[in-house]
C-alpha cells in the first residue's frame, strides 16, 4: 500500500529534524574540542594584581617604568603592578602554596614595551595572591639593541617538564623548557594553562656569552631545598627550584650581573636540574661622555694670581652619563625605587686650576733671565678612580632592599646585583694621592715678566635625574680628588711697558715688532728676539747675518733653530750675509749685499700678518672670518 501524502510529509520532517540534531551535536562536539585542545596563551587565564598603588603608576607606564641603558641591552624593571598570575596550586591541598606569574604584556604593549622585548622566565612566588606592596615583587623585561639583535633568538622547540594532571589543582598548567639554538640558553621555564605544546614564548634565548652561572636558591622549607614540590598529590613528581638572587663577583670587568627571579625543575624528580641552568644576565656597561672638556687654560690678565681663582678661566668640566645600576643613592629606601625613579645618573668632573705658589716677577732691568723654582705635588704610584669614593658601590655587591621579594620567600630575602670588583672608569683622567714630598722644577723667566705655575685639582660630582638640573637637591655626592701628577701649566704675563722699554733699550727701529704676529716690519732690528704668541719660539735676525726661528725653551741648545733662511736662495754672491729683512703688504723681503732681493711672493696682500705657528713655522696669513688663510709657510719653502 502506497504511503499517504500526510505520511510522506511527516517522514520528510522527521528526516529534517534528525539532520538538525546531528548538526547541533557536531557543533557542540567541535566547541568541546576547541575548549579542551585549543592552545591558550598564559594571558587568557592570567589574573591581574590589584594593589592600591597601581592606579597611579599604570596611568603612565613608560614614565614610571623607564628604560635602563646598557651597552648591548635595554632593561625595564617592573613590579607587582605589571604582573599577571598564570597559575597557583589552589586545590592541591599543599601547605606551602606557590604561584607563577608573567608580565602584563597587554599594558606593556600599550607603553611600547612589547616588540623585541622578552622576559628572562616566569616569575615564581610563594604568595598567592601577592601580599604587601607591589615593590616586593621585582622582575625585568629586556631587549637587545638594534646593533646587537643577534644576542637574542627565539626557541626552536619546547620540551615538557611537568603537567599538573591528577594534582587536583583548580586550574591546569604545564611547564616547558625552551629548546634554544646552539650557543643560546634560556633563564627559566615557560608555563601555559593547557597541555598542548606551545607555539611561541616571550622568554628569550640569550647568547650564552652574555649569561653567567648563578646558584640554586634553597629556602628553609621541608621540600628538599625547593620552593614547592608535588609530593602528597597524585601528580607526577616535580620540585620547583629558584635562581639564587644573591650577588656574586663575576669574572668580567665593567659588567653588571642581573639575577632573574625565575625557576627550574627536573622532569619526574624532586631533585634540581643541572646547576648550569641557573644563570643570570650579563650587562656590559660603559659611561657615556656627553660634555667634553672646554679648551680654556689658565690665563693671567694682571701680574698677580689674587683674582684668578674667581675668574671663568679657572674651571673646565667634563660630563658623563652612567646607568643607575652603578650608583648607590642613599635617598631611596630600596634600589628598585631608585632604578625606576632615576634610570640615569650624571657624573661631572670639574677641573680647577690652582696656583702652586705666589709666582715670581723678573724685573725689567734684569740682565739675564730669572729662574723660577716651584714644587709640584708628587702623586703616589697607587691611583684611585671614581668608584666607592663617589658613592658608586662597585667593589661590593649592590644590594636591593630586603622588602623586594624576587622569589617570595618571606622576610629577610635579598636581591643583589653582582658587580665586577675591578669595575672602574677614569672620568677625564686618573686622580692620584699626594705624598708629603714634591718634585722641584725650574723655569726661565724673561726680564719684565711675571710667571706662576698652576696645577689642576678635580672635583667629581654625581647627580640624579637630569643633566640639566645640577641643583643641591639632586646632588648624590661630591668628592674632591687629589692633584693630578701630570696636569701642570706654567703661565707668564709680560708687562707692556717693560716690553717697550726692552725694545727701546736695544734701540729697536720699530716698537710694534716686540712680538708676533705683526702687520708691518719696516726693517727688522738685529739680535732682538721677536716671540711668537705662544712664546714657545722666536724670530731673530742675528748679528752674523742669518734669519732664524728658534725654540724658546731653555733646555734646547742656545743656537738650535726650527728654520733658517738659506742665503743660497739669493742670486749673486752666496757668501754675503743678509743685510735687510722687512715685511710690508704681506710680502717678506730678504736682501744681501751684492745680491738680488728675495721675496716670499710677487703679489701683495693687505692686512696680512707675519706669525709663527705652534710648530715653529714662520707664516704669512690673512684672516677669513675666524679662519686663517696661509699665503706662505717656511715649512714648504726651499
């Protein structure tokens, strides 16, 4: 019997309903599979910390958590305000609780601290939730500078160390070790809230050469020296061991060691893994010069030193910026506060010239040079630099305050930064310790001249916050160093009146040529020493008929010269001595009896000057603004 129309319609509806039911069942099954098997990052279940202090701090993360500069890396220290919980052992029934935390990457990304930034590993704490203040929980994120990008690489794979199956914990977790490229290591384990192999991690693989062995932190707990163990649960065996936070001397100079607040574990064991896994991050750090010494040297504007120390010429300065890692600043109650408040400090080396005595005046009527004898402080062979004396704790570990709990092990814990004992930097030069003895020196002083020796003394000042604000409120320490052994300047002052008398006494034909540079010399007088501006050389037309530039230093032989005019350049009788030397309109002329006149140039130059440069070369120059154009140079004339 054929089915009726109603029957056929009912049958079609039944088949349609069955299809709908199968589709819904398939959808539900897919959702279950997604929930169970889809890899979920730690941020998905991470719980933020809620400290009252965090409200203001998180309004401007970039300002309140600044970059700390090192040679190869940039570091950002963060506290509990920027941590999120990944997992804790609630539900396991363990007496000793433990929790695992990760940086709050969402907030850090908003501050520009995400791309290229990594963490050393997950943060381990025995507090859950975190207690006290956020400063008790310090960790850091970091990145390699652009020119050193190859110092950090990402993991090539992951190897599971533990999963909390059968632990009865309220939430799932699995711990994974990063498989790093050859020559690279990680500083801690990775934790995720599922059991599937991670596809990526914000934990860095670091060039092994920029890490350093630490130790295993063993709290006073009955857990075989670990912070937490799975004993007493039905989960696989595991024990979590923290990286030792105590600072230690390291075998590299000019380097800071950062211990990470991370942890390690050995698969299926309550024993710690290899000691070589417990490592810290090495930060090579060199101060950066931002202000150079000025070229000012001591000058005299009168025949006296009474007013010199109050003059602007008395001081020069040199400035350096240094990382906060290197400074022990007593203003802050703990060093995390200091690292966040003043990531950079500024060191100024101020050099002040001081006269060694009252100087000497050589009378104008003296027949010969006077001898100026003065004593310079002699430094001992052992020199000191800027280290502990200026409040920079370098010969010891730099201890972070006990309130910081990198591993949450309770009161009395310390996080220290290991610093190489031999760390030193010469801010503009060494300083030396004076002994009671001194070195006596002698210097010839010409008649009509006042001379005094100056020796430099350095004051080193360390400021916080700002290189523009050298106010007393920002001064960390001032240290007056000892006199430097080699920094001695002898300054002389020639009386203008006495200089003219000298020319008159020697019957000079032109009083304007007692010193160079000179614009006109109608006839150079014989046997008059015409000194250069630096007074290191002089020009002389000798009685023997030679024209020479000589060295003024008394230690040089009497007739030693830098340059002498060769009469062989005069046509005619080569044996005749020079009879006339003149300088007019930029042309130096030399004549000898019975010979043609030699000229430096056939062209004339108005406003040209005859001078002797610091090397003792006789030159003719014209001024072009602040620069000199050299018309003729004895160095290249033959």
